[in-house]
C-alpha cells in the first residue's frame, strides 16, 4: 500500500488513504490505518476484522460500492484490539453472527479497564487521536457481544455459498 509506505512515523498513519481493493474473485479488502477483509459468497458475506471505529463507516460505504448484494452473515474478529474490532458495530446487521475466541469477552473487559492508560500511551504514538477516549456512542471501545465463541482444540467449520470456512482459535 503506497500510503503505508509513505507513513514513516506513526503520526503519519492518519494519512493512509481509505480504499477498497479486490484481492481475489471473492475477497475484498478495505484498507486504511487498519484493514477489513470480506469474503463474498452467493449466500452472503463473511467479514474478517472490522478496522478502527473512526474509519469503519467510510470503509463500509466503499466496500458496499464494491461488493455484490448480500447480507453480512458473519463477522470474525481475530482479537479485541481496536484496530481489529473497533468497527464491528458498523458491520453487524440483524442476524449477523459475531465469532471470536472464547477469551474475547475477558480480553475486552480488561482492555476497557485499562483504556485510560492505553489511550495516553497510544496518543503519544498517534497524536491525531482525541485527547480522551470516547466513553459512549459509536466510537466507544467495547460492548461487542460475540454470538459464537471458539476455543482450542475446536475448529469452527461452516459452508456458505459453496465456500468452506474454518475458524481456527489461536490465543
């Protein structure tokens, strides 16, 4: 990504352009400071990670322009950090399954408890962030409620639109 190559310092990350790229016939990526991937099927779409809340609305809008019609059936979150799960509420629709590792709710709880500390540290790295973390509203951290928890040694398997998915739980 040209923008990522030009971001020589973390303060420059905000300048990374938000854009959508088609990676394969049925795989799209919304890029920015953090990325969101969508695998399309004839029965709906599976989202992998949801990026930052501050960029997710634009990523979703651009992705909607690129994707074929279809519901978001699953949102799979790799872990609870904001750059991977912050935009979840922008992607979830009625009936969307939110798939996480079994430890996700606990990770989210302790990261919320430490939010003020992490915010101050992250703001030193990313000065474009607001002075204080939003505590309510669409940009507030947390409140992602998984509907499916996956734990070792289990592997979540499902087929959708002729594509086989396997969700591997890694701590």
